[in-house]
């Protein structure tokens, strides 16, 4: 089978590999669509593991079923989670599935930028879901990122009517905007430094989109009747975004650090001003639980969360390298969401 083998963000090669062989409890999925995630182009995080086949936002069709598998058959349309929890450890039993040790060790064989992937038995058991006919394969690639956004907003305490500030309007920020709107947020403000992303933020639900180089806290007060934002979602890894977030959150508000920074980044803050005096909550979020995937799939199926119009580029497997450059350089390519379709 063909795979897009990753060596660096500027070196992704079309190569041949044997099609994975499945065992008991496993599925072989033919990949129909695979989204390129922003984390896929975090070269510092990947470079020491190369070469490897990336791609975890996948949808496809079951082409082979292992012994003992129940609930799936050849021809089923499915989406699958690459990381799945054990459901029995201390973390899982306390509702914190995404810090489970098992979740951090599980994955596909190989990644989604390939014609076929093997779904291990544990992924089949608790991370593979039938995809309704009304959900397209390319829409199915959004289930995993939407699951991550769902968990993040739940941790941030999203409530109807609250003012939400999203710092960074890449695909993660835009999904936060769209979900906040679907969940009944009041004023939604988005920032970025790229014009087409600011335009997209307004199309996808932001009341106001402002340049990140402006005086964001002052503008938020002007927009929100003199108050800062109840929830600030940081979808940019720049230290300037962190500083803006801490200055833009209202007393008793929450800052959700959704995007990672570069390696080794630390940030000083005032314990008295942020915590003791203003009662601000700082929280983070990583991945999504199986339940979040189910909810994400239903939000997409019901059109409560429309995602298809976020796709700007659909590429062949041979053009995966171009897709990585598009995601790494959104200003140059006017890209938002890039999808690889191996069967094209």
C-alpha cells in the first residue's frame, strides 16, 4: 500500500509499505479521509521519532474483520480514535480519561496518511464508531478534533450567555468559536493576525474578530459592556497570546490553555493578581474521551455543528507534503482545514 512517510515538515515522501495484517479483535480500515492536524506539523515534537506515518483524524470503511469482533462488518463506514483509555484506572474512574496511561500508549498501525490502517483490539472495543450515512467521510475527520474542543469547553465551564474570547483563529480556534455559538455563548470575540482567518471567525460565529496585535483587553471591554471575557481560550502557542489571555479574563473567569507552546516555554505570573485577588482559574485540556467522540459525531450528524465549510483544501496522498506546508504556512496558502483523501 502507499503511505505518506514523514521525515520533516518539508520532507514527506510517498512510499510503499505492506498492508497491515490484522489479528483477533482487530479491524482493517480503508482510509477515505484524514485531516492534517496542527499537532502534525509540530516538528520539534516529531523529529526525533522519524520516519513515521502520521494522521489521527480519520474516517473510512471496514475491509477486514478479525475473529471475535462484534458490532462491525465489512463495508461499515467508521471513524476511529487513535488514543483510547483503559476505563478502569484511577484517572478513568474519576472521569479523567485523557490522562490515563493507556490512552497515552495506544495508537493506530499506521497513521491515517496511508491507504489502510490496522485498528488494534482496544481501539475497536472503545474507540471505533459507526458513522451515519448523512455524515460524509470528510466530515468524519472532524470528530476527533471536535471531541477535544468539547472536553476543553467543558473544563472551562462553558455556559449559555457567557462572553468567550478565542485567541487564535486557526482550525482549533474556529471550532471553539463554532461550538461556543452552538452551546449558546453570549458575545464571542476572536483574534488572529491573518486576515482570512479573521474573516472565517466571523463566518463561523464570532460577533467580532480583531487583530491580535491590537490592545485586545481594552477592545474586549469596549465590546462587552466594560467587562473582560468570562472564558478565554488560548489557541495560539505564542507567549504574547498567554500574556493577552491573563489580561483579558474577567474576575472569577477561566483561561483555557488549549494550544501547546514551543518546547521549554515557561511564563511568569502574579499569584496575587491572577489567583488571590481575582479568583481566576487557569486550566488545560488534552484529547477527548470516547464519550466526547460520540457527542462530537452526533453534533456533526445533526448539523448542530457544521464543519464541512471549514475545509479549504482536499489533497491526494501524493500531495500530503504540500498539505503539511499549507498547515504550517496558512498565510501563504489561505488554508484553514486540509484533508487528505488517499483514494483520490
